[in-house]
C-alpha cells in the first residue's frame, strides 16, 4: 500500500505581512526606492503579486508601512535606568531617529512625505507625542507646548535628513563619496578664503574637519532644551 505524498502548502499561504515588510526594508536598504518593485519583491519571495497586494496593498502603501515599521521601532526606544529625566527621554528618541535614518538612507524622504500627507498617521502622531509628551515635565508653559515641540521635531528631522540619500537632481554629487575626504576638501577650501573677510570660517575650520555628527546633533538638542526650560 502506497502513501500519497502530502501536497506542499502554497507559498503565498506561508507569507506573512511581517515577512513582506522585512524583505521590503532589506531591498530598500540595498538599492533605494527604485529597487523596490512589485515584480522584484514577488521574485524575492517566490510568490505572486496577488499575495503582496493581499497582505500589504499597493507599492505606495508598502512604502508607508515600511516607514511606519522602522520609525515605530525607533520611537519605542527608552532610556536605560528608571530615573530618566525628560531630557534623557528626548535625547534617546532623537538619537534613535538619527540612527534609523543613518541606517536606512531611503527613510528621510518617506518620513517627510508621511508627515506632510498624513498628519494623523502613526509616524506624525508618534513623533509629536513622544517628543511633546515631555514638554510639561520640562516646565514649558502649556500655551507654548506646540511651538516648543515643533521646534524640537523640526530640528531633529532637519538634522537627521542630512544623512539621507539625496533624491532628485544629484548632478555633481558622488553618492559613494567618502565623508572624511569631503570634509578634508571642504576645510582646505575654507582655509583658502580671505581671513579678513571670513574670520568665522577660519576660526571653525579645524572643528569642522574633526567634528562627530552624533555629538553635534546632541549639542543642538542640548541648546534647544536649555532654551525651552527658560520659556515663560
């Protein structure tokens, strides 16, 4: 008596929304938005386009979901230790966003689009709630909460976007350029400026060459936090 071989389960039945999003993020990290097409994704997952649409919707919806997933993980970061101050909370989440965009260079563009297009979406609301939720504990007057939180959010998003891949016209920009080489060349050019006309540029040229991006980012956070604690 022979036993009938068990039919293999259809591939699209073993797919999960989480797996599709995870592979999509990997593809975005490797090649940017242009690398993430439905065809490429179906080939990577050995499935059909119908399964992709069923689990995550259209390509644009998948891009939004990938953005929400990465940003959501960053926003979930908490300070170590139980005695965290409001400033600690803000610094930790700010650095988490900084590191997320440094690690996923497609993210800054999608993050900006989400904030503009969907002000009640989980990305926009999540960022403002996590940052703005510390305003009262910082002693910021309630009437200034929106302005104070907006200042911090705008600084954080603007600063972290400097690490993003530039979209659009990139003529004259080497996407694989080395950071240290760039700053060495820039500092050399600044040193060639007339010191009488540009005294400030000459004063900071050494600092520019040797600065650490994350430390500079935290300095900006500290300056803003100090100013917010003096709001009346």
